[in-house]
């Protein structure tokens, strides 16, 4: 069993375990994923802690909303900031609950991935698996520094800035790690499919179309089933609230830019340039998560390659013929690898639509802001 493909995935699973989710005992040699009573209790305590803290923050923001107001925002901006912080708490709480409820399904997915992992020993290929993880942690540090400076300049109370940083930082960490785990699973399964494709070609060219071919094709079909079914069950419902929250919070960067830079609050050139960079990169970490979630590996391309191979296999009148015909029929349907629990497909076309929605949402916010400023100006006269 090759361990290279799971070296980076181990680090991701360990990070998620530190965050209190997917706390499993994994034996990579024996392909076993266990969950004992102490780990289940620990995961339950983590979940209850997150639920309690999130509920307390939502209640606190309801009774004391002025603590979360930004000094350079009007009522529209402050209302938007309150919606964001409450939505952030709610989505984080929902993700923890879903991960706890679905922990056994995730355990079965990891066990199946370990069992079907037949990736080569190539270090160059396996090394690319860790890039999303490193990118996410780098953006996490950048996000915290940028938010700390931005909220300080926005006139947020000194006692409230740590609340913003802890809430957004923790949420970005856990939501990002879920997306990174999804991307890692996709890449590992794709590498497994490529390996089986090579084995099918090798077996077909050598003329061994009996037991060996049957075993390889059966394993290949099960890996495809993991890609189309199990991945959807594990991550589909998780990515739905995450995508919705990113769609909600992404316009905060452009709105911050409009509320600070374009209002002429900073006359010095260096402060103007520095605040412009702060506002421009305000939403970049969240946008990167959205791109990672949507820019998924297209397993359908590998399935098409397999279909071309199987179409050349001569029929023998055995059960293998029925398996091949069934696979070819499914391949014609062009099923998406993942949907957000059936609401929309997670692909590049959806990413474009989401960016369009974000731009529209941003324009609406700016229009409300300008309407409020105009109303205040008229009332002065």
C-alpha cells in the first residue's frame, strides 16, 4: 500500500482532529478507521462547546449590537456587519453538527479510500496534494493580520476586535479545512482512477481479459461509485451552507473599500495606499475557498478514457459484458461529481454564476448605502 498519497491527508486529518471533528484512530497499514468512546465523547464536547459559544455570540449581538458597529459605516454597513457575524456563528455551528452526525460516514469513506489506494510511488504527484493545505494556512495568517488592521482603522471597539478575529479566524480555519479535505479526497481518488486506467490498458494490451481484467474493472467501478455517491453524501450538505456564507461575506471587502477609501477619510498618500490594499485583499481568503470548492477534479474525463478502452473489449458472453455495458450507459449520463445536496453542481460554470451574484449583491449594498446618505443629506435641510 502506497503511503505517499496520504502523507498530506494525514496532516489535514490531524488538524481537523485538533479542531474537534473527525477524531478517528486510523491505521494506514491495515486500512482501518476506528472511533473509540473517548474520541466520540471528545468530539461531542467540542461540538457542544462550539454550539454554546456560537449561540452566546448571536444572543450578545442581538442585545448589544452597538459593540459590533464599525465607525466608518452607516446604518446599512453596520446592519450588514451584524448579519455577517451572526451568519458566521450559525454556519460554524451547523458545520460542527453535520460533521459530528456524519462521522461514521466519513470513517467509511476514509476506509474505502485507504483500501482502494493504488497510487504509484511518485513523489512529484503526491507532493501536489499538500498545496491546498499550505495555501489555506498561509491565507489564514494573512486574513488575521488584515482583519486586525482593518477593524482597528474602522473604529471598532478595542474589546470587540478580539471577538471579530476569534470568530472569523476560527470559522475560516474550520470551513477552509473542510474544503481542503474535500479537495484532497478528490485528488487521491483521481490518482487512483488513473492507476486503474493504466492497469486496464496494460491488461487489455496483454490479452488477459479474464479474472485479472474483471478484478481491476470491479475495483475501478467501486472507486467511481465513491466519487459520484459517497463524496456527495459526505460533502454535499456541508458545502451548501459554506458556499452560502462565502457568497454573503465576500462583498464585505468592496463595501469596506467604498465606505473608507472613496469617502475621502485618508488624505495622506501612504495611508490611502495601505488602506486600499487592506480593502482590496479583505475578501481574497474567502474567494480562494470558493474557487477551491468549485474547481474540482473532473473525474468524468477519466471515465471517458475508460469508456474508450472498454468499447474495444471483445464481448465474451459472460457477466463481465453486463458490467461493461452498465458502466458505458452510466458514463453517457455525464453525472456531475458533486452537487451541493442537489441544489447546484459544484463546477466552474457555477463559480461564474456565484461571482455574478456576488457582484449584484455588492451593487445592491452600495445602492442602499447611497440612498441612506442621500436621505440624511435631505433631512438636514
